[in-house]
C-alpha cells in the first residue's frame, strides 16, 4: 500500500474530483425523508429521476476516475501485456455482471425502486444473483480495477479501493433494508392467503 501511495498525488485536482465523484450518493438523502417521492408526486417518477441522476453521476465518476489516472504516473510493474490482458478480463467480467444485473432487476430495481416502495414480486435470485450477492456493485468494482490495471495506474488502483469501500458501506445499509422489506412483503402475502 505504501508503494502504491508513493505514486499518488492526493492534492491533484483530478484525484480530488474523482474521490468526490466516487463518494457522493444522493440516495441516502431520500431513504429516511421520502422527500424525492413527495417532490415528484410519484415514487416512479422520483425513481426515474434518481436513476437518471445516478447514470449522469456514473459518467462523471468514470470521467474523473480516468482523468485522475491519466494525470498521475504509471506503475512500470503493471505496464506489460499480461497485466493489460488481466485488466481486459476483469473489464469483461465486470461488464457481464453489471449488464446481467440490470436485465434481471430492470430500471426501477437497478436504481433502488425499493426505497420508493417499488418492489418486485419477490427478491431476485436468478443469474447473477444466484452466484454472487450484489453483483452490480462487484461488477462495477471489477470494471474500475480492470481499467486501472489496463492503464498501469496506481492512482486507479487506489481509487478502485475507494469505490469498493463505498460499495461495502452501501451494502451495509442496503442489505438489511432489502431483506426486511421483502420479509414484510412475504409475511403480508401469507397473511392474505
């Protein structure tokens, strides 16, 4: 880790922008307050607007991530064809996990419709959820890791760790919430039966 930090200039504006873009999450504002749902008058509209905002923020995050990598030194030990191919494989696996998660969840499932009261019939357990919990988060992390390795970027590796840490924190909040709402939905269904 110390060796990695020797390559990174934390005062570089591109690095600072990347960290800010990675750590900003507008969802947590809505979870307790439901202000987005009230502001838009519909949980679906609020979810679509939040989903659009998340997509735009992901574009910004990826841009800032790339600019931070390009503005800082490369790591010679990663600058070789084998590492590049490993990065490509990670990018492929990550993209497959993200896309298959999106297709399994749909737009509102992907963009946290459950926080707006928009639930599936049951919790999704098909591929890729049957092989990995939170495949979209880990797929996204694999994408950033692959991108960092392909660019031989210690800054990219450090930022990937920040991405993974943010996702772990998100999972700590989301998993209990998701488990509880689907448990409640199931118990309400059984009471009506």
